[in-house]
């Protein structure tokens, strides 16, 4: 395709992280005959940032630099889209912070951005409900993963050790919910189970290590590196506890996708972000109650391996059908088209 037909998209966020990869970069890389991406950290935005830019995507931004850039977009007739994969309007209810709440400048900035962009790209029904107070120009899209991460052979795992993994950074309250249950599992099964922690080392690791082997892997901000390493690993069960408050109802089921990448079944809190998981069919679900996690993990450990493999295969089939970047790329492209259409309509 002639380069004249390629749209150059400026993407901005406080810093580059996995959410940028998932919400934007995956799609743009796949649609590279139509789009090119330029990333500028929010703090470095300036009036020169829009040179040769056809569209701007704000990713979870709320600083004054983004307000100024959006105003410049509107004055220059450049379409702007806001991508949001967390319910930021309810963030203050979960994380008590003085610099982000309804009476703060940052919160006002967020509301201004949501109200004035040409389209908001929402990644959950709960987020859509929250932001609908400020705009009706909303386009919903699933979280996604590139299908290449499912195209690998799992390493040959010998022996009868059951490998339990906990992925991602520490969520202290949620991990505290299950930590006692994990220690009891370690006490009961000893070296017949292993614990793998990616992204953090829990305070309780010494207690676990007393009975079972414990492995930790450093956190990486490079999401592609993380998924590549994950695809070369082989776990039996990935633990995904998640509390259910106004903020966390907006979370995406990304851990469901990641658990399937490493050949494991996932054990998820029975909360709305994981409503796509059918207990015993595409994964496992459990109430957020102490001891319930222990009972469920014990049941899964004793489950026939062929049954667990079938559950994993069911999960992969669902993901490939509904959650790969390849499947969702046309919807992302449609969102870009809608943002451009809305901008043209508004400028008349």
C-alpha cells in the first residue's frame, strides 16, 4: 500500500506499559499496512507532537498535558480517541489516594478527556456503564492476545509434581486472602507441589519454602518478553484471585488468557470480570472465602490430568475464537473509523 494512505497514530500514556501493548500496539502491528504508531510519554507532549499525526489515542491519561493536546486536536480537526481498560472513575474507591478523587484536578482532567474525545474505547461493560455519564460515544472491545503465543510445544515436564503459579505484580489484600490456604496445601503435599511467583516474592514464601519448592521470577515491564517466557513455561494451575468492588468490576479477564498461554488451567474468583469462564469447562471458579481456595485447589490436584488438559483445550478454543488480536483487529479498525467519522461530524 502507498505510504500516503497510512495513518500515523500518536499514542500517549504516563509511561509505556502492558496496557498500551494490549489496547493499541497489538492491533497497530497487525494492521501495519494501514497504521503506524508513535508513542510519546504524557509528560513530554507539546505543540510539536501533532506534526504529521492523523489521529491521537490517549491511554488512561489525566494530566494537564493531555488536556492541552486534546484542545489542540480539536482546534486542528485531528480525531482523538480515549482507550480505557480500568474503571478509573472508581479508582479512588479501591485505592485511597489524595491526588486522584472527585475533588482533584486529575479527576476533572479525566472527565474532560472522556467528555470531549471523538470516541472512548472501553474494555469492559462495567467501564462503559461508568463513563456513560460523560459520553455516549463509546465502543466496546475485548482484551486480546496475539495467537502466536499459543503456537509452541510445552517443555517435557517429568515426574508427578503439581506446579501452581501466581502471575503478575503483588496485590497484597488478594494474595493475603489465599496465602494461608497455600501454606496448608504446602504442608499437606510437601514436595509434590511447587509454587511459582512471577513479578513478586510474597512475604509468606519462607513458610511455603519450609515444605515445598518455591520459585520466583523478576517483574518485567516488557509485556512481549513476559508472554514469550510464559509460553515456554509449563504450569498446572494459575491462581487468579480478584476482589469485587466498584473499581475492580472493570478489570479485563487478561489472566484467563495468560493462564492458557502456559498450558495451565486457571482458578479464578467468582466475580464478573471472569464471567466468561465456565467452572469445570474452561477453567475453575471459587468464592472469595478463606478455606474455599484450599478445598478447590485440593480437588484440582486430584483431578484426572486428561480432564484438566481438556479444560485447557476448551479455554484455548474460546480465546482463539473471541480474544485473539487477529479476531478483534477489524473491530479496532472500525473504532478508528468511528472516531474519524465523529470528528468530521463535530467539525461541521
